[in-house]
C-alpha cells in the first residue's frame, strides 16, 4: 500500500535498521526481539479496506479502528487489551487569514509496535521521526518514546500558535481603541470570527488534559515506567497552552464588550448632535411659520422694521442655542 503507508521502519536499540516492504514480517521480527526492537508504521488517511489489513496484523481493537477511520474525535486516551490508543489534534494557524485549522493524529502503541494514523495535509510526524532518529538514547525506550515525542511536538506547537494568536489579538485590540479607526469596517464581526478561531483552538487543547494526566500515572499498559517525568513535562506545557487559550477568550470577550460600549456611546453622541441641529433648525422654522400665516390682525406686519427685527431675533436665538450646545458638548 505505497499510497497509504508513509514510512515503515524497524528500530533496534534506538537506531533505524531497515525499511521493510512487508510490514507483517517486520512486525513478527520486532516481536521476536521485544524489548530491543520495535516497528513504527506511519499511515496517511487509509480507507476502511486498507486499514483492515493493518488492524488485522497488529491486532487493533475494532472500536479504536473505527475511531481512527472516522477522524472526528476529541483528544482522548483509550486502553485496550493489545494496545494503547491516543487521539491528538495538531493545530496550525494562518496569520494572513487569521484561521485556525486542526488535523487529527491517532497513535496506537503496542508491545513492539507504534502505528500512527494521520488525517489532514499537515502534521508533525515527519519532523518527529527525523528528530528521534538523531536521538537513539530516547528511542531505546521503545514505543513509549514515539508517543512522548509526538505528544511533545503537538503541545509545543500549541504554545507557538497561542503566541501568534496573542500578537494578532493585540493588533485587533489596538484597532478597536484607535482614535483614527474608520467606521467602514465591521469590527464586531472580526472580533466574533476571531473568537470562533480561539474556540476551535480550545477544542484541541482542553480535552487533552485528562489523557496527559493519565499518562503520568503508574500502571498504564504499554507505557515505560521511566517515562512519567517526560509526560509530566508535556502536561506542564499543555497547562501553559490552556492558560493562554483561556486568557485569549477572556480578553476577546472584554474587547467585544468594550467595542459594543463604544458603539453605544458613539450612537448617543450622534443622537445628541442630531437633536442639537434639529433644535437649531426648529427655531427659525417656528418663527417663520408664525409670521407666514398672513392673518389680518397681526400688529407686527405693519411695523417698518419688522422684517429686520425678526431676522435679528432669529440670529440671536440661533447663536445662543449654538453656544449652549457647544458648551455642553452636543456639537
């Protein structure tokens, strides 16, 4: 299955020895040297028919196989009789579109094998494999070392993504409170879209806390006893990532509330200005309306200076109202 199997290798005493074409034979060879060798099989988006052969050879549990094929799982850790099954959600962030994308990564750990199933175009597995192959001391711990290295790479990238999101959020916050901000942008929609991306990020980081805690405990099968401090370190990094996500979410809520408050204040200012200008327009309209009724018994109509007097009265009232509104900040 060359299109499905990305890489397949036997590691003896921490060093890569060969890439077999027949993974069932390689699995039997690794099990004969259990404790000194293990097989690492990397698979990318297998079909049910393709993965059926793999699961049959490795003895994977049907429920875990079903989860690995569906690829819409929360991060979790499941223990079965013949293997350990863990789901991770690597996260990537595109700063140009401010979009968080998640992929899925499943890891099966057995007595002398590791099977990694990747869904999505990006993932840390290639880099992790290259890094581990230069660290034979770590690979000597067997399949547990692969589980640790993959988890560590995924969680460390969480922190990088959180840092990038924090930088973009600070820019968005500066725009919200900028005095030169234009009204043409739909800032509320931008904040809400950013909040959706943080929520997508939280779906990857939050549920992973419980599996990391379990990997630190004694008695988890297929996990090397000396690996607990390493998983504790991954858990600490995950706690930092979760704290960053919580902080981003709270800050976004505060920025959105501040923006809505600004909009309310700005609308009140606009209403005051509209009311002030309406009052300025109402005074001459009222006076002109009274003297435009053309009743016969209006004494001012026969006054020689009536026209000039009415204009001066209008101007004086308008000037007084303008000064009053200006002093109160309505204009």
